[in-house]
């Protein structure tokens, strides 16, 4: 499984290979582990704190069908994961 990730802080693009095979596993992991505290205190400064394999890529036009999902990572209030056509925000995040 590969997720294309846009990292706003640092303006980098990544391919994330999470340590899961199934979409539901990634979604459950996201809901459980991507807390506002984790995102704002760790992920904001080093995206590779998220478990799995990370490959930094050059920005280019891409076809969403080439990936199993998409994500945008920045602060907790505007980070999200999209898998199976459903968007998952960070639960409990407060907008400034």
C-alpha cells in the first residue's frame, strides 16, 4: 500500500508505505495514533515519526489512481488522510 503525502511544512512530497496491508488498518491507525498532540509536537517537525517507510520524491503532476490514498500533513487542524474516497481529519483538532 502506498499513500502520496504532501508535507506543507518543508514543502516536500513523499510516498508513505504504511506497515499495513488493508485500507481499514490504515484508517484505524490514523484515528488512533494521529492525535493533535502527536501531530503538533512530533510530526510537524519530522514527518518520518509516523511509522512505515518514507521516500521523499520530487514534486510532479500525479494521477491519484497511482496511489492507494492521499494525505496532507501540516498542523493537526489541517492534516488529513483520504483512503477509499473518504477523508479523515485529525479527531479533536482545534482550528486556530
